[in-house]
């Protein structure tokens, strides 16, 4: 017999079988079960089971693990790694979203809007921007109070006041009051809508247009009556209107421009 070589017990690396790779059973991954010949795409992956659907719509369930082929090669199917919530890149107002940023200490400047609903809408769309800039928004309960508010606020350098008024049209009472208080450090702007509800695009709330309500009739009540909505205007606002607003694209440009103008003015 020939003498044993010290290399006889060694195995050449090319003769060692590598274990099949692990592949996450992500949705739409095409997988073959070679034992049955069934080929299907992943439609669901549970704790220990993967569900495959073939081109005829038939669905079969298999235990996760070895015994599958992907692209003609054996693999071990494993559960996909759970994905955390995606970090938004844009805020609801369309500006750059600053992830993890703390609210800035509030500036001395303020923005007043005419009513609770106005404040809630501004917060929902521009809330991220306002916290980054340190701007506080407060409701103004009636434009008649505006001269007193401006007088008590005492606008000045580094202490600017911005005001958003409903239905600010030329020649109206609101426009005359706005002219009285507007100055270097106080800015009053407005939108043409009778109520902030109209600043939400009709399509967003599932209607073709906001109905016409005769003068002398409460506008919100008249709108609810003509659309067959509930007579609780607070509920209608919260559930039928505000809840459906997602981003600035759900609002009319006449409001978007005015709010942006006020934020720029107060933070200048």
C-alpha cells in the first residue's frame, strides 16, 4: 500500500456544500416548491407559514424553512424583518419635515385666527412648521375685539402680530378694522370665504360645491340643512370636514397663501 499522505484527511473547499441562503418571504416574491412543482408568489407571511398564490389564483400554505427554490436555486424561506414606520420627508404643509426636532421656545410674536375651527385647521396643516419656528396661534373671538387685542399686545421690533380674518372683502366692516390696526409690526390678512369651512376643497368632503346660503341665515346651519348633514355643527366640522384634511393640497389657495404670509411676517 502506498504511504498515507498528511493531506488525505483534508477536504478541498470546492467539495464542501454551502448551505442554501436565507431569503425573506417578502410579498410578491416568486417561490417554487420542487416536491410538488407548485409555483406561486408570496401573498402573506405569518409566524411560521407562508402563503403562495399561483397564476390561476390558487393559494397554498407551506411551513417556513428549507425546501424551496427561488430563481432555480434552493433557499431557506424566513420571515421578513418587520419594518418600522417610515419617517415622513414632508410636513402636511409641504415643507421639509424635521424628524425628532423639539419645539422651539415660543417667540413673542403671535398669530391670531378668527375662531376655534380656524385654529384647528391651521394647527393640522401647519402645526409642524409652527413648532419649528416657535409661533403660537390663538383664536380671535370676533374681529370687533381686534383693536383692543392689538393695543394690549403692543407690537414692536421682535414682537410681531399677525391676524387672519374670515371674509375679508373690500368695503366690509372687517376690512375697515383691519386698516385701523395694520402697521409695521402688525399685519392683518384675510380670505374671501364666509367661513373657514369653505377653505376646504369641496371634493375633499365629498360634495360638488359648497351650497349657497341666503344672507340672514346662519351659514353653517344652512350648509348642514342643504347637504343633509347632522345639525351639530361641531360634530360636522370635526368628523366630516377636518378629519378628511390631510395636507395643504386639500385647501383652497386663497387660504394657503395668507397663512404662509403670516408665518413669514411673524418670523421675519
